[in-house]
C-alpha cells in the first residue's frame, strides 16, 4: 500500500468517527440540550455534499468517510429530536 493511501485511510477513519463519541455520550445521558441544531444541519449538509463529490471523483476515501459521518450526524439529529421533548 502506498504511503498516500495509508494517510488517506487514517484520515478517513479519524474523520468518519468524529461524531461517534458524541453519539455514544448522548445515547448514555439522553441529554441533547447543549447540541446545536445548526451544527447538526451543517454536518448533514457537509456529509451529503462531500459524498456526492467523492462519488463523482470515484474516491472511496471521500465518499465512505462522509457516508459514515452523515450516519453519525443523522443519529445525533434523531436523538436531539427525541430527547429534547423530554424536559
């Protein structure tokens, strides 16, 4: 494997997992009051745009990373909607 592919893979792994600690913490505590809807919406839009770009460029480092990022962000959105109602 080329060095650039190794760094691409490491970058993809770290970027795609960036929101998963927040997802886990939110799931454990059921608290979402401090999560910003704007951040969640921008995260979803960001993941969607980068996924499309990655697909257009046929670059799995880009599209797989952003599909995973989008899943985590969508999970936060679902939990925020669900747990914000429980006040």
